[in-house]
């Protein structure tokens, strides 16, 4: 008989559940402080059918990872103004005109890129903070590994002891941004090599001869079936560069990272790490700025 059926017995009290412990518990997500600036994802490409879906999906992942974060995407100018998307400059200007906190700018690149100096100069005019590039990072190595396995060029993991006839015995990690990008990609390449147990050499797609030299180096090391693995998210690299590298080298290639889940998580964590310390007066300022219709974002692409 339950205590609720006994006259005079106290009603049962609901007690809060204890947080799961151990290595399999779900990590707690840090909360966004009230009045925090928006996340402005700086896309090194004009808005278009190739870049827009990737960017929108990544921002969706960011919002699912961090409830309450306001997001916006700023593209490079298209030249004709017909794409209807906002540029980084326009979004920073809109935030300043509305009196909103200056957005945190996260460049959508895995490493050094030609557009970063201009982005830093632009952000400096508005006092905006530009985070580091997303790489090198273990999550990027994970993403490249997944893309290789999807293309049948690598095992999904070393624990599954089965053979793949087309598995690569050497990998050229391709990126864009010249020699500086290739050097930075070398760190992610080391992480990837540890995952695949095969040699990995980094090369720059936009540096003539870089990919060919990397393939030749792998063959000198004994690799008979080298493959290309793009360390590019997508918008920052010309698709023709990727296709040309595969054709000229004669090597199969995996797909770019695209809107891989871990890339969105990396964007979110990069933004969180750049947030300023919470300001006690920020919540009141934000409430005043929100008005009766709810929180205001940065441009028409902002979202809660």
C-alpha cells in the first residue's frame, strides 16, 4: 500500500535526481551569460548554392549545442548584391547601429587563409574579436577520418578488424591557404595518422606542385595506394581545385568536411572560449534592447 492511501500520511515528496556519474555521463553544457554577444560566422565565400546549405546546417548544429546563442553568417561580397545575404561588414555595422554587443567573429576555416588579414582589419574597425581558426584540432582529424571511411578509403575504426580493398596506405591531407596552411595542417595530419596507422602528408591545393610532391613523397615511403583527404570545410576552397588535384595526381579523394557534426561543435566551443566575462549590467541592457517582441539578433539571420 502506498503512503498516499494511508490517512494522515504525508504526501510523497519529489526529490531531484542526482547527476549521473562516471565516464559515460552526458557532459553539462555551459550556459550563455546574459547579454553575451552574438556569434558571427565569417564565411570566406559569397553566398550561393554550394556555401549556403553548409553554413546554415553548421549554425543549426551550433544552436542545438548551445541554446540561447544568437547566430548570424557573414559572407564575402558577391559583387552584384543579388544574393540577398549580409556581409560581415554589414552585420557588424548593424550591430553597432542597434547598440548591441559587438559580435564574436568566428572564421569558418580550419587554418591560415588568405582572407584572414582582411577580416581582422575589418573587425578592428568595430572593436570585434576574431577567434583563431578552427584548427588544428582532434575533431577535424575525426571528421577527415569519417569522410575517408565514407569514401571506402579507410576503416571506420581500428577496432573493426576487416579489410577494405580500396583502403589507402598513405594520405595527402589537402588544404588551402598556401604553405602556411599546409604547415598548420601537419598537426591535424599527425592526429589523423595516429587514427589510421598510415603515413599522412599535408599539401596546399592552391600551391602549384604541392599535392604532386606529397604524393611522390608517400610513394617513396612505400605507399602504393595513396588517397587525398580534404581538410577543408567547403566554402573556403574552390571545388575545381579539389577536382583538379584528384585528376592530376590520379588518386581517389574523400569529400570535404562540410556540415559534419563535430565542425559545428567546434564552432560553438570556439565561440564559448572567446566570450568575455559576464557583466552584471549586461542582462539589464539586453532586456532594454530586446523590447516587447523578444531578443534582437544580428541581421535577419540571427536566431535564438
